């Protein structure tokens, strides 16, 4: 049994020595992945006025969009009144609410 332990220790030492002596392959793989994952730059180009990427065609919301949300609590009567006005004007309820809030600011 003592002989087995000694041989296992020797084998473990040899593995450790090989790992230290061998060059690291992972660094080469990572460098290769970086080159492959780079995106080609999109060229919207042009120095003329009006040339280039159209507004809002990139990622994320356009600069003119309404993206901040606000919650408003209404009573049943207030909500019914708003719905009636929205139906009369033929616009969505949220648009009517937005117009009322933006006018009051």
C-alpha cells in the first residue's frame, strides 16, 4: 500500500512539472476569439448636411421618443370622464392623458 502512495505522488509531481513547462494555450485561443468577434464598423459616411445615419435608426430609443413612464391613480368617475373625452376626440386614452399633463407643466 505504501508503494502505491509513492507511485501516485511521483505521477502527480510529473503532471505538475509538465503543466509548468508547457506553454499556455488558453492565451492563444483568447486572442483568436477577440479577432473573430470584432464587428465591422458600419459606415453611414458623408460630410454633407443631412448625410449619415438617420435619426432613430440605431440601437435604443430615438432621442424624440417618450420613454419615461409615470403612473397616475384615478377614481372610477375620473377615468370614465377621461375615456369619454378620448373617445370624443378619437385619440387613445394614454395620448389624452399625456397631452393633459404636458399642457399643465
